[in-house]
């Protein structure tokens, strides 16, 4: 069950990245391809700086307790 939960969490994260890319590519700006590539990159950077610290211990605990 824990492996399934981790898989769902991963799919949610991929969906968030896809949503950010879609948002960037559909904006009416001069270079939508740039925004479409930069939006997910910024999201990944923010997740690496702030999000993974809180979730890493819970994720590792779920993986190692199996």
C-alpha cells in the first residue's frame, strides 16, 4: 500500500510539472516556449529548496519501513 501511495505522489508531482508547462506554453507572450520551459524549472527549483526538506523524512520512512 505504501508503494502505491508513493506512486500516486509521484504522479501528482508530474501532473503539477505538466500543468506549469501547459500554463507557460499557452500564455500570450513574445516567447511562450521560454515561459513553458521556465515555469516547470522554477517549480522544480522551489520544490528542491523548500518542499523536499519536509517530505523527505516521511518518504524515506515509508520506503524503509516496508
